[in-house]
C-alpha cells in the first residue's frame, strides 16, 4: 500500500485450505502473525470447517492463548454446500456488470472485461479474466481519474481461485495466489478442533 506521502506498507500472510471427498472444507482466516522471544513467527487466526454430511459449521481460533480454546459448533439442518462458480460463469457475470455500467445511465464510470486466456498455477490449468473500472476526474471529488483493476484465474478442473489480484487506488494492491496444491485426501484431523478445546454447540431452526 502506498501512502499519500510516498511511504509504502507491505506484508504477506500464508494460509491453508482443504476439501475432502465428502465435501468437508477447512478454511483458515489469518488475523495476525506474532513473534516469540526468539523472533520466530507464529500464525494466528480462525479456522472454519463446513461439514455437509454432519450438517455442521465449526469455528475456532488457533494460537490466540489459553482463554480462546473454545470451538463453536452450529448444527444447520438445511445446510447445503453449493459448487463454486466456474470461470465461464464468473466471466459472464463480469460481462453483464460491464454492460450494466454501459447502459445503466451511469456515464461517469466505465468498465471493461478482458479475457486473459490460459495459464498454469501450482500444476493446474486455469482460465483468467481482468475487469477494469475507471472513475473519471471529478466524479467522486477526485482530481485525477481512478482506475480499479481485478484479475482472477480459476482452475478449470476444480473451480477454485488460483490467483486473484486487486489493485485499488485507495486501499492499495493485494494478491492471493495458490502456490502449492495437493490432490491427496487430507487428514481427517484437519476437520476437527484440537482435542483440548471446549465445545459449545447450538442448533439453528430448519
């Protein structure tokens, strides 16, 4: 991120995601990274596991101290896990949004969509597209045009995002990229809270 005085702020986080053959998913959401007395980094964040077989959603935090060792299990009788949208669907949605900008009467902003073809990430073939939205000078009190860009690459086989780049003139540039992909069945323990965690359960109405 580039600040108004020319200074820049940069950083990165590493996370893991997993999906097994039963459709259970584990998603890590990092909140911070702290260092110990030996200056070794320790990941901190929350874990969300969605289990369409047991119809539960489980959330817990890791490396947040002994007081945070609680896992919340929500039973959702109507839980359904939808398949992720394909690149073709995402591309069509972006095109529809572009046409809405063009014909919706909002002449102060312009949006275009570019097909980027094929690339490989972590051994997987992906299809990509880029959306660019331009706000002309003066439309939002800006002295110069503002250009927002998002580039997205989606696996043709698995439907997951392998690369996502967002370049925002206000909030800076962020990049999400899959650098390692394993096709093997993940360990079942990944979808369970640690053994020393307290379990709190609740059930949502149908």
